[in-house]
């Protein structure tokens, strides 16, 4: 990669952590947008592994168009029913027929896809039965001949990009970003669910920092059959609030912290039977209250960060070998993190990698390195940062294996 393809630029202004207002969001495990991202990604991983195990390489596919249509449920204190199932549709392109010198094989894409989605649900949801509560559907076709040739092009060991797209990464995370991300991870951790079983998997955390004051708004669906009455529900809310508050204070760098939980509740303290609260039968609003669409959720940072540069590309479901809309977002975060930690002079680093369709993925059209720094950034520091870029790009094909092993944060 020529040196001219790496461009350094100092940013004027304030890093995100020093701006007066910062907003950060994370949609958690049971949020419908997270669920459909996970469904598309599970399908892609399953199909990729099948291609590898049976044919020695990953064939063209992109299963990155998904829709979750919420079901219909009737939750009530002490019980509830799921009256109509959740509908999940995964759509896109996949190689269904593979010719070898000796035979023609049919790839069971539909069955692989459905099994993968149901397995994701089975492993992650305590009260959502993938056979009873969910309908999994698929719509896929063969890829166009030109894109198939790009993906399956064997002239180079390095894949060719099957899109003109870009990835964006940054470092370091702000205190608020760490708090928002880890608050959701706490709520959906096995230990949290063991001590507070009423907490459902559907959890969204919205963080606001105004100066040195942090305000978290958490929506967490409470499981109805484990919650006998309103008093019990209110105690669950209070415990969620306390546990998140304790975590947030530890990560806040001394800032003031406030936590609100389920602020949409309408509670009539005099006539309690008329109260309206966030109850769910299965632990997710996908059972009734909300729908999901691939790419509407978290970015490759695991967060939604309007105060940051970010790509709007959906990472979920894209093939992990040549689709730069996925690979470059992972690579950009890795590069930004290494530049920030190893160079030691940057306050904040942004990395943008731009691919050109048909071009080798280890040779982006440009690598843009933008930064805030209160120190002088010398040519030797830039050379060190450039070497990090080159090193990561030389090893970019390793990202494929990392994705298939579930080691990469994608959403």
C-alpha cells in the first residue's frame, strides 16, 4: 500500500469526552433490532462454515436484509400468553448450487439458516421457545454473476472487495460509552439473570452526559409470570436501578450519575389495577410492542453514537471474506485502538477505510487517520501509526476467522 494512500489530518475542536453534551445508546440482546441483526449474522456464519467444511472456501452470499415482525401477547401480573408468534425473515443472496469436477451439489441454505436462527434464540432467551413462539422464514436468490466472480476469484490469496464502501472506527471510548455498553452487558449477564430472574432480555440503555452529569434511561422488559403484583414489579425496577447505578459510578470518573428505569410506566397509586407497566411474557418487546430491521441497531462499536463519526452500513449477515461493509468496520476499530494505545500522543483517533469494488481488500483506496492531540505529532509518530495500518491490512484476512469464531464485536 503506497504511503500516499494513508492521510493524516488533525481535527480542530473538542474530543467527544470534552464536549458539553454527549449522547450514547445501546440496544441490547432482546431488542428486536438486535435480534434481527443476530439472526442474519447467525445465518451467515452457519452457511460460511458449511461452505468451508464441505468445499474448502466460503462462497458468495449476503444475508443482510432481515425483518422481525412482532407477535401478539397478553402479559399480566403472575402470568400471560403469547397469542401470535414473532415472525423473522432473513433475505439476501446465497450460493445454493456448487459444481465440482466430479459432481453438482445442492447447499441446504434454507435449513442451515433456520437452524442457526433457532439456535441463537434457544441459547440466549430463557422464555422464548423457537419452535412455539417464533416463525423463521427466508427469501434468497443466487448472487449476480459479476459479484459471484469477484468473491470466488482465485488469482490472489487476498479477496477482492465486492462493494465500494467504507468502514469507520475510533478510540478511545468515552466514560459514557463504557457505561452504556457495560450497563446492558451487566443486565443481560448470566449472574444478573440468576439474581434477578424477572429482568427480561429486552434492554435498551440511553446515556446522556451534560457536562459532568450522567443520566441513564433504561428500558427493561420485566417477565410477567415471575412478577405477581405491582409492588413486586416496583421492587424489580428499584433493584435494576441500584445495580446499574453501582456499575455506572465505578466507571464515571467521579461524575454525578442518575439512573431511571422504565419511565414509560403509568402508575395509579390509588387504583393500582389501572396501572400500565412494562411487562412481557417472553422477556422481549418483539412479542408485541416492537419490530426490528437489520442495520437499525448498534454500529460496529456496539453502540449508537451520534457525537462520533460512524458508518451506517449494516455489518450483520454480510459475507466475512470480501464484504468491506463488514470487514473494514472491524479493521478500522482495531487500527484506531492500536494507534491510540501504542503511539501514546493522541487524545482521540478516527480511522476511515474506503474500498473500491474489485480492488484487493488489503489495499483500500484511502486510509484516513484523523486525530485530536494536545501534543506535537511528529513524522516519526505518523510513521509508527502508518506501520500499524500496514500491519493490520497485511493481516486483514484473519478477520474472517475471527468473525466465524464469534470474536468480533459487530453490533
